[in-house]
C-alpha cells in the first residue's frame, strides 16, 4: 500500500485507512480476536471502524474478601482470581479478557481485565497471593491459591 504523498489529501488518507482496516481484519482472524467492519460505516463514515470479539470469561464475584487488608487492599474493593485459572488462561488464551461482574454492598459494577494486565500486576508484585488454609489437602479440584486484586486497577464497563 502506497502512503499518500500529501498530508493534506484527506480522500487519499481515508482510502488508505479503509485498506488498512481490511488488512487488519484479515490478519486478526486467527489470533483469538475477531473483528468485523462496523456495518453502519457505510451510513456514517466518521463512526468507529470495527467491532471486536474477544475470547472472554465471566467471573461473577458476589462475596467481598473481608481479610484483604492484610494484603494492603481495602476489602471494599478486593477481588480474588484463582491462581490456577490465571496459569490456564495465560497458557491457552493469551488474548483473553475477563469480565468481572461484581456485586458487593459497597460496589456494584463490571470491570474488564485483560490477562496481560493481570500478569503485569502479578509480575510487579501488586497482586498478592492468598493461600486457602482449608484447601491445602483438597482433592476436589478447588483452587489452593488466589491472587488478590483491587478492582479499581481494571477498567469499568458501562452497561
């Protein structure tokens, strides 16, 4: 694709953008992220370009982690995600997004957490590991450890 020769040639730049969008759609097909052209783009050329479909998992979080203060996180905002789930997501779904549907007395809302953001928080020692004392010898498949996060570290989704 040839880059327009003039920065003032808006039509050429718009055509360039359309071609790049088409190329991006094709390239993203096998990545675990599917994108399609916004169907209303034909009616409004200034609307957003694409719709994206991401691999995602829903985490419904209804019980506050009341002892989160020992990890330096206010219990009103603390959530946990099982360590074994994080390991599995990173291995199998490197582009997965977690939808955190939180329903606490002090907070109700949905947060969006990418596995990359979760990994960064773990690697930079922001998320702490909580080991469940009653699950040390568990043989029923329960997670033995969870990471503790502050829900405010993740973007809020407006529903």
